[in-house]
């Protein structure tokens, strides 16, 4: 059963900071194994986690392609922390309990889902200009990135999401070739948190729907993150 359709919408070329118009390019559909995918409801159905100012319909994944606009790396600029530790140490227990009250799974089932979703060994990310620095166990790997367009994902429930993609143009060899942001927005805006996918295979990353390392500003404490997640 096909659970996700990936269609290439456009790529933006940047040379000396000259932004060229996106071009529509035909792209084959992709299917994702339902047994290994969450159907990406973490991005579109968990509205209570995401207090954004964007239109509610867009936020839930219902929009026209004409509404999508190119975004620059500056939308995610800042110093960011992974929320995985807060799940592990129990800080996010109230969030899991809240989900169980509102959803169709037990606290244990939500915890297991988010354990898989939040898992990462990159506990901090710092984005400045075209630089993205990954902090892992005290080591820092830095890459320089340029926009590589975006992809629209269509999920089995009928809603959609947009991955904004950046490719490496320089920096450390260990830095990933591609990074893909998902923050429930489809046009330029400063992110208040985001899910990040990274690796060396652009197409394979688009099929990753179960592990979505999530980052909030490093200036926030655990209780503030809990409050943000439960705000809606």
C-alpha cells in the first residue's frame, strides 16, 4: 500500500547569492513501506506541538502549491538543542500524558513512538550564515550549504508537507551532503523549532518518516519546551 508520494517541485540555484526562479521538474512517485513509516503524522497531525502563526489549514498540511515559496537557511539561523534528552530524563512526561489524553494511544505507545522519532546523537546545531555546525559528543562538524529546492510529500491521509532541502558546498568531509528541514511552514518565516533530516542520499532522506530529530532554541529550558509543546 502506498503511504507517501514524493514529487519534485522545484530547485533553486544560487550563485554569488543570485536566486534563480524555481522550475517544475517531473519526478517519479515513491512509496514508503507502511511497516517502517509513521505516515508522517508527527509533522502534520500533532498540531498541539506546534504553535505557529501560519494559517491553520497550511499548518495541518492542506495548501495549494502556488502558496509555497522558496526559503533561505536564515529561516533556521540560531543555536538549537535536541529535545531527545528531555524525553529520556522524563521532562517530557507531561507531554506524553497529554497526547494520551487527546489521542488514540497509551502513554507507553506515544513514548515508544517519540523515542524512535527524537533519537539522535547530535545534541546541538548552530546555524549562522551558510554554515551549519553539528555537535556530537563534544566534537563539532561544520558544513556550508546552499539551497537545493524543496519537495512536497503527500501522505496517505491526504495531507501534505514540504521539505526544504540544502546541499553541501564546502566544509568538513564528515558533514552530511544534504540537510532537509520540516517546520510546518511553506513560506519564509523564522522557525521556532524544526525537524531535521540529514545524510548523503537526497532521495533516501525523503523516505525517512520515522526518525525526525527535533530542535528547539538552546535558550529554552525543559519546562519552557514542555509549555511550547502543550500550548495547543
